[in-house]
C-alpha cells in the first residue's frame, strides 16, 4: 500500500490541499477519514475542501464536535462528522449515528469524518482515503493512506497534484 506524505508549511498549503482534494473527490466521492490530535487541522482541512466544492461559497464550516454532524450545501453534498466527544465505539451505535453514517456512504455524498478510531470496525467503509495530520500551526504533516482500490487510484491523482501542494517527504 502506497502512502503520500506532505509537509504543510502554513495555512496556504492547507488551502491548496483542500482544493486538490475537492478536485479529485468531486467526481468520485469517497469517505475522507481524518485522524489527528486536537488542533492538528482536521476541521480547517474540511473547511478548505468545502470551499472548493461547487456550492462551497454557501458552506459555513465549523467543528461538529457537539452536533456530531454538519451537512454543507455543496455538490456533492458534504457531511462532516466529528466523533471526538464520544467515549467509545458503542456510543456511535447507542446515539443512532450508525444509520446516519451508513446513509452517508451512499453515492453522491461526500463524507469527512474526524476521529475515525472511534468507529466500530463494522462501520469502517470498504473504500476510503485516510489522512493523518500531525503538528500544530506551521509545518504540519499530512500522510495519506488508501483504504481500498478506488482510494488507491484517487491517491495517485492526488500525488499528481502534489506539485502545487506542500513538500513531499
């Protein structure tokens, strides 16, 4: 399995990454799983992704930590989940999020999910793009891993866009 590692030297690199993700995900909506500590830039990346999708100028992206899910009027529709406040996998099931997450895997819906490690294994989609974000402010690192064949193809498209992104490492 191939990965793509980028150094994001500031907000503008993160904006360009969001734009590149929008370009590859607009025609092939695939779940984007975002892993990283608080302040690593997960919601910021989702904001820039939404901004560059058709209809993104209408999206007011904010962390869904308390609402658990925000839906943005983009095309494709972007559903942004944040599982941070959930104590464990069982809570996803208990709060009825399982059905909402499964519904978000329908074609034509783009899913961005923060804290995917809180998902029960049976709810992890069969094909997804995982982004691990580390660091704070400047010099963040974004490591992408494909979870499936379609994700591997999209990762190659992202790699081709990487010349306009942060430094590849």
